[in-house]
């Protein structure tokens, strides 16, 4: 029986393993195939099964630790890192999706050490600095969505115990991701990144001056002599700050931040209108 057939049977059985099946063997097989170019196997079966088992607390804690560290290794989120147009992105991006699932369970059971949480933060930032394949949907192969999946991981990480310095590092990483000259994000990456930022801001631990500086820095990036590159950055920044502004307008405690965003957007766009 193929993995696909096995997972279809598991799905049809409300994600319960059949008698005699070994959960460790199935998990190992899913991890080996997590980057399949078969979008149904990758997304609807492997990821969905992981989600049901992890969130449903079907897997033991020690296995969750092992899955987390496996997801962050060189064969998963760092697999062929730096490729910009290859199928390796599916392994990286769908391995990334396992991280928020496990972090969500950790919020409830607190089984990860501080060192584990810092390791996730360090590797997540390094991944985003090195990821070059920013495609959203790939024709005939389905979602890659590396930035959206990373945003989900940042959001879940921010809900765990992090010092203010670490939260600022995450915000600055998001700023660098937004200000790319390589692509215009077209698949609601700005909304997923906005969700992560709102989570960070609602923790209400960062100094307002630090948030001000972070917002103003969106108008402070290395200008390009190539207008196509510059317009990619401008479009990404405008879309992201607009998304963040409208999200924060509904948050009474951080309305002041929304006003800063509005001022930054108006100032920035004066040069292009």
C-alpha cells in the first residue's frame, strides 16, 4: 500500500490508525514525503493528518519534540535553501507548517524548554534570510507559499515566551521580508504577516518608541536604480502597511500605532503620486 492510499484510509477513518499500524512509521513516512509535488498528498493528506494528530494531541510529547527538530533540520526547512525556482520549496514550506502546530500545543502543555523556543526563533529568522523561492501558488503543483507559512510560524512563536529583544528581531525580519525587490506578493502574504505583527503588538510589552522606529524603517530601504525593483518594494510595503493599518483600526489599545502607519504611508506615497 502506498503512503497516499494509507493516508486516505486514515482520513476516511476519522484519522484513526487501523489495527496493527505503527504511528512512528507513518510519521516518518510523512516527513520523508512532505515535499511531494502531488498537492493532494502534500496538502490534503500529509499536512492535514499532521494537523489532526498534533492539535488533537494524538502524538506523544516526545514525538512532537522529534518532529519539531526534524522539521528544522537541513533536510526540511533548509533543504536546498537558496533555490529560487525548484520543487525543493515544497519540502521547506510544508515542513515550516509543522512548527506552528507544535508551538500551539506547547502553549497548552509547556513541554518545550526556553532553549527550544530560542532555537525555533533563530532558525526561523535564518530561514527567512535565506529563502529565495517566494512563489505563492505553483501551477499544477499547488501551494508553495513559503512566506505565508513562515508568517504562521512567527505568529505561533510570538504566543510563546519571548523577551522583547526577540520580538523586535521578529518584527525586523518581517520588515526585511516585506521590503524584497525580488517579487510582488500576490497571495495574501501581507495578511498572514499582519496577523503575526498584531499578535506581537498585542502582547503590549514593546516600547512605543521601538514600534515607531520599526514602522518608520519601512520608508528606509536601499533604493534601486532599476525602477521595476523599486516598484516591487513600494507595492509590497504599501500593501502590508495598509493591511496592518486597517487591522489595527479595530484594536483600541494600539490605535496610536495605526496613526503612525498612516503618517508613514502618506509620506512615502507622496514621492510616487
